[in-house]
């Protein structure tokens, strides 16, 4: 918009030199109207609201038979429009799409590309069953736009299918923060493959992941405005604080998970974020197993005399093995446990459960469980506080980390044959491929690694 003085716009004579004054500036709108500063601000706010509405669902998103919560916060609270977007829409009888994305840049230009991405994804979802194919089509759409340094975005596209026991989520990510599964049992699991940014190359590098959800389990999606929120020390919220927030909400409603993360991220960053922030949470209700068949029929609109539209009915051969396929690295899962004599056993069972879910059952019951129990026992015995168990997989090694609130470093000591304790680190030294200690904000983490043999 052009800016000029009111008297110039109206053809009024200039004030004489003896009584010189400057009238409040006016703003010339595209239709020729001259607006006051307050009117221009209102029109700008209306324009921002209209543009932002094109990036978000017109009403609170919903999936029948599931809990859905969402939140959007623009970085610029005055303009109120940004480049983050999300969407939830139905594709088939038992097929819902959940989308979250973030385009390069801020303001109206970013919002324009975000709107293009959102509607291109809706169109692609109709004739592509596999999430990675949907993202490939979006990549083609963005690449075909006029060349620009900021013509790219990050996106996660997910398809949600209800099952009698909960739901299945098949997803693909293009350069976006990983979705995180929040298990009702009290642990979190990072899902998806990193992938390349969408629109950066002629063909995107994207892969599919598939995860099952039971009653009380949730999937958390966010944009990097959450992950990259920084505190005064320059530390990012997504590194350690986000996992802690999610662990604290395990088993809670979707709305509670979304609200807790938004609150914690803002508090971590001193009350404001420097980038747009969006959050979407989908969750299987706690009572989903009470009458699972009725829940599935009601959600899909299937009559009693029609066959149930169970998951997988539309998935082609390309995804047929995802339910039994080892997830590609990197992988991470973590759990918070109290300082209790029962906690080492819970830590061992947690690690075993993660390995089963990552299709690494051959490691269950072996050295990894023994060493987990020993290191966890040390945390309970010597620190007296809650501790965190983190399991990571990098494609070659499985790494278990036990974090506690003490800065006292563990040491291997001599022990007598009849000692009832003191063997933990001796066993770690003898059985692990490598082990060590890393400092954390609150204390330390003792870690060890074991090789992950590839399935035949």
C-alpha cells in the first residue's frame, strides 16, 4: 500500500508557513480509498484473519471415534498470520488425513505458499493411498511454482484408520519434526523418517512408517516453532523439555497434551516464540475397547449387516509389510520412573517392550535387559530420585541411557565374592560394546550400547 498525506489525497491547499502543520498520514487502499491509520489497521487485521483461515480447518478438527486437539500461535501477534498450517479431513469410510506443515519464511508470502500446500495435499490425498506418494505430488506442485529461494516447506502427512482395538496411523515426513507417540503406559516413541524438505529437489526423499495405537495412546504433531523455542541459555525446548512435557501427560486427554506443551514451550522461551507454532494431537479414547465393534461402525457409518471396514483394506502391496517391518533409524523412546525398588524391573520391561515394537525381539531377554536392570538399580540406590530411561537405535547399535539427578560419577570398584551389590558397572564393562557418562542439566546419564543384528 502507498502512503501519502490527507491534504494531498484530497487536493487541499498546503498550510501557510506561519501555521505549518502535518496532518495524520492516510493509507491508500487498492480500491483508491484513503484510510485513517486505525481503519488501515483494522483492514490489515481482517486481511490477516482471512488469509489465516485458509491455512486452518474452518471448525475444530474431528475424527469420529477419536480425540483431536489443535492449537495455532503465530509468531507475530500483531499481524496474526504465518506459514504454519494443519488440516484434518476425511478421505474414505475409514480413512482420515492428518496434516501439519511449515513453509519457509513468515507473513503473507509464507501464508500464500502454505495455502497452496494445504489444498494441494487435499487434492493428492484423493487419488494417492500411500502417504509418501501424496508428498511426492505436493513436491511436484511446489517445484512447478516460479523459482524462489524460499519455495519449500516441511510437512507430515498421515492417514488414520480406526481398528477394533484402537487405530493405525500411516505417515510420511518431509523434513518436518518427528511425530511422537505418547503411550498410555507412560512412555513416548519418536516415529517417522526425517525425509527431505518438500519443494527443495525435483524429487523428494520420503518414506512411510506405520504405528498402532491402543486405548489411551496418542500421536503428537508440532511445527518447529515448538521444537526450536529457546530459553535464555540458547537451549531448545525440543531437546529435553518437550519429551518431559509429553511424559507428564501420558494417558491424559488430547486437549490436555496440546495445552501442556503450548504452556511449557512458552514458559521455556520466556513467554514468546520467534516462529509460528502449531500443535495437533490425535488420541484413542480410554473407553475405545468397551464396545469396539460398535465404536468402529458408528465412526465409519457402517450398518450392522455390512462388513466392518477394517484397516488395511486399501493399503497396497507397497505398505503390506509395514506392520512387521523393523522401523528405520533413527529411533528413540523414553520413560520416566520413580525411585522405587520396583522401578528397575519396570525399566527392564519397558526396554523389552520397545524392542518388541521396533521388531527387535531377538534382543529381548539378553544382555540388554540385564544391563538396564543393573544401571537402573544403581540410579535408585545411589540417587534416591526419579530417573529417565531412553532407548535409541541408529541402525547398527541399540543404546540405553539411564538419567538421574546426581552429578556424582559412577565408578567400577572391587567387590568380594559374597557382596550382594557392586557388580553393576563391572557387568556393563564386560558385556557392553561401549559405555560412558554424559552430563545433563539436572545430573547425568549413564549409557551403554549393544549391536543390533539385522534380521535375516
